[in-house]
């Protein structure tokens, strides 16, 4: 994981795989958390689904997870509160 911190937040690089059969956090690959979502990549649906899934996996509220970069790409960078760093590091193993 190449998580950086900025103003009390931790960066989380993810790779989103849209139109999957089920929603799941698959694990880490090439320094990114791999997230499969059933939502299509249309009008931000896959982004919203990925944010909801990551928030649930980390025990956070959806509004605590922000999309920082990659709105139109499969490779994205989310940010989460620094207080979630421990949970995040375990998820990236």
C-alpha cells in the first residue's frame, strides 16, 4: 500500500472492477485494494458502490470515504480518516 497522509486523512489506492457478479473487496494487488462491484460504470454508479463497499469493509460511514482521483478510471484514489489506518493496513495484506 502506498498510503499517504494529508490533513488527518490516509490515501487508499483502489482498482474497481465494475459489472461483477457480487460486491466484494477481493484483496490487494500491485499496491491497490481490488474492489468488485455489480454496478455499471455509468453516471458514477460504480464509484458510489465502491465507496459504499470500502466504507462498510472499514467500518466507516460513506461520507467519511472520499474519491480524490480517478472518477473516470478503474484505478482510483480514495481517502479515509487517519483513524482507520490500522484497519486499512490489515485489509491491504
